[in-house]
C-alpha cells in the first residue's frame, strides 16, 4: 500500500513517535549534563542527532500537509503560533522565576537577590522571539558539568519556526503545487550540507542545512506519498541504512530521507488505539526536560547517564502533562474555534 493509503489522520502513532523522540533527547542530554560523553563516534552521532531530526521530519510532513489542505495565511500563522508560543512563553517564565531561583537556593546561593534583579526579566525578554539569545540567568547555572545554560533544548525552536516560514512563502507563491520545487530545494540544501561536511562553514549555515534537510525530507515524503510504499520491511531497511550512514561525518548526507521515511511510516503503520495518544506530551517534555535535568544534577549530583535519563523522564512527564492540560490543550481549543469561525466567514450566505 502507498503511504497515503496507509496513513489515517484519525488513527496513527505520530504523537507516540514524537514522545519517543522527546525521551530520546532526554537520554542524549543525560550524557553532557552528567559530565559524560560517548566515545564511539557513530553511536554518539545516532544518540545525539536522530531524535530532534525525527521531530523535524514529522513536522515537515504535517506542516506541509496543513498548508496543502488549507492554504490560508491567517489560519496557518495562527495555528503555528498557538501551538508553539503559549507553552514556550510559560516555560521561559517558569525557568526564570522558579527553576533558576530553586537551583540557586539548593546550591546555597541567594535566590531572593536573583528575583530582585533584572536577570530573570532579561532572560524572558531576550528569548521571546523564539530565537534563543540568552541561555544563562544571572550567570547561573554554575558549578554543574554543563554551566551557563538552563534550557539547551529551546534553540532548535527558532529553526523550526523558520521552516514554517519557508512553507508559508512557498505556499503563498504557489510553488508547493509544483512537484519539482520541494525535491529541488532538498537538493540545494543537500549541497550546503556536503559543503558543511567538507569545509568549516559558519554555524548558522551548518544548522540551517541540518534542520532544513530533515524538514524538507518530511515535506518531500508528503508530496510523493501516493508513490511511496509503506511497509514494516521498508521501515526496517530504512533504519538499517540510517544506522549505516552514522559512519559518515554527517549521516544526513545519506540517511536524511531514510530516517524521515522510517519515523513517518512507522507512525502511519501503528494503528493501535492506545498509541494514538490524544494527549500530546511531546512538546512539553521537550521544552521542560533540560531545566529539570539541571535541577536534578544540582539536587542529587551527576548520575550514570542511563539512570539519569530514567529519573529525568519520570520527573519530566508529569510536568509535560501539566503543560498540555493547563496551556497547550486550551490554546488548541482556541485554534479550533478560530478555524471554525474562519470557515463560516468564508462560506457565502444564502
């Protein structure tokens, strides 16, 4: 069967796959945050990179689908903003005014002095544009294996937002209707990726190529879903090719499209009701795990990475659930209401 025939918008496991990706990020961060690393380069690349890359591939598939199904600029921008920004802003505020002071207090510092200073406000205001310009809060965290960063996960959200802008620009220009545009853009970004593997390109070009090629891989898969077969055998082959490509300097040179295929088709093939996960905890887990892990290091000291990952996941998931029920789900209801009103306004009266 083709991917289009296999994928059911109402019964798929993409939320479960994204939650697995978020937990994978926790596993990876458990190494540097506890002062450890992975010496075997291919394994390190796998553990460090595939989780966030999987997020971008799924986003490329779903966000492109969203525009194609409803090419409306206001609805598109509102949907993207309501999904990302409210929880992001709450996370900034919680990190600045709760996490950092608690961490300082646990280290025997003066939390009240931090709260009376401009540092928490500066942290929130500096990062409000979804591009992380400031990672520390008043010079904290300090005396931990990974100093000067309270939330090392948020920096990828700016690149995600840029990918959304790319879809919007191509959509408004009518280029998403032309089947050659996305593959050509993928090829152009692949050339930049090759250059970044061979040359010392500026960091923003390297990061743009990394996230861009994964997002575009998901978008290309969406565009050609009628021609793409979807089966567990092919998913297994795609995972094997991805694993083999880890021996390259940058696995995405070969593995980008295969890893995107693996995560998207796996989500389409899993049609177990329990794994549908109507409650999407992946975003909350992603944005809160890093500061929680920093607090755990302060509270109990560095643990072995895998034990650290288990403890951090157990603490993070309830907080992710709070983010979902208190912030994300209500804003999604608002988005759905705006969608319905927009549709009614576009229907001529009789």
